[in-house]
């Protein structure tokens, strides 16, 4: 499993609007993108929001985000009006605790 984290630095005065907008935009993504196991939006008001998605594997993630999935975030049209900086994307795998 690969966990993809996209961090948005949000204009504080637009935080609530961006939260509502992004939740609406991504709500049905697990149904639209095979290989996405789950996702959530994590909030750190007043200026940070994380979009976290979990994927079965690299090929599923590449099918969604393209061949440069490791370095390039997915951006949505109109997103830049809410942000103070470009999205940052990172990927994680899980280390077993047993």
C-alpha cells in the first residue's frame, strides 16, 4: 500500500471555502479511480489542509496521477485562487509494528 499526501497551504480567509470545495471535488474519487483503497481530508486551520489517499500499489497510483506521480501533485482547475503556495506531495509506505 502507498499513502499519498498532498498538502495545501491555504489563504486563511479562504480556508472554510476551500475545505468545502475540496470535499465536494474528491468525495467520489474511490469510486472513480480503481486501486484507491480510501481517502480523507485532514484539517489544520487556519492555513493547512491535507488530502490523504491510500493506494493498492504503484501502478494504480501511476494510472491516477501519471508517470511523474512521485513528484507532481494533481491540481484541480480553480484551486490556485485558494492557495498561498503550490501543492506539495509526498508518499509513504507502512512499516509493520509486529
